[in-house]
């Protein structure tokens, strides 16, 4: 009989990512056929899964949103945070952001109710590109592009080689395929610069373009097809 992992089953209901589903399981909030579930459980046809004492609903329509996040919003689903991005958008479906964008940064971020796609996009081994325009507090040194693109030591590791292009005296464009915590800001800090403005203008094949600050829209059919093609060879397993 075909079955699926419990964390995948939970994420596919649209309420959370697989990682969050694991946390629900570990905290004893999930039951499988009336028994408290454990990580590694699998769900087959006819099985009954409850979360917090309530049965999980069938899969809702998949939603994929492109949002131009303004500065000051936090990429969290924690409603106790008054600046959370979910309350700002106030969608009728339960959605969550794919990845993060610093509270002090602006630009493109995806939100969805599809827990499975989250892992495929976020896994750094899949090499999906994210593009940014960055303004720093002083004129870029002649060796800035070379040093930034070849890797910077931060957080106990060295950043992967990346594409960097000077766009102005204190402005540059950078394309990353990894997502270390506050990566660009830390890279600049190591080089002796302070980031004054950071704007993400592209994730994978989807560009921010003329989407106004604070506005959101659904992916177009063409965009969704392009994303799916890019994800075809992606793994959604944890690193």
C-alpha cells in the first residue's frame, strides 16, 4: 500500500512547511489513528491524522504569491509579532513566507500554502539564484568586486563564489545561491562597509519588476511553469 511520510502529509495540507511539521510531531501535538505520532511515521490511505486534537483538512487550492516586502515587516508567521508579513497581506488562506528577507531589507519574497515547494526552493544544494541591489555607506574600493565574488569568511565558513557587479560609486548588484543569516550584510561588514539599502529584485526566474512596495500578486501561469521547470531536478530533502 502506498504511503507518505507524516511530515510531508502535514505540509501538503498547506498549514506549514515540513520542518515546522516535524516540530509539531516532536512536541506531541500530532496523533496518527489515535496514537501520539513520532518522527518517521508514515500515512496511508484510510489513516486519520489530528493536529492539536482536530482533524487535518483536505488540501486547499495551491497559492503562490509574489510580494514586494517593504522595510519594517518581519518574515514570520508568528502573529504575536505585530510587524509579521502574514497579517500585513491578510490572505483568506493560511500562507507562510518561503525563506526570509531581513526586517530592514525590502524586495521580492514568495508566500505560499504549499509546504512541499518550500524545501525545494530553500535547499542551497539546488543552487537557485537570488539577486539583490545593495547600497553601502561609502565608495567601493577597486578590489571590492573581486573580493566579494570570490568568497568572504563569515559564520565559521566561507561564502560560495558569486556574481558581483558594480552599479555606482557605492552601489552593487549581487547574485547568491546560498542563504546564510544576514549574508550580504555580514559580507559587507567584513569588508568594512555598512549596508544602507538592500533590495531583492529576483528569485529564480521571477523578477520584482514594477510591483509596487507593499503590493502582492499571484504567480502567472507562465511564471509557475518556469518555476516548476527549475524545480524538476531539485531535491526537497534536508541537508
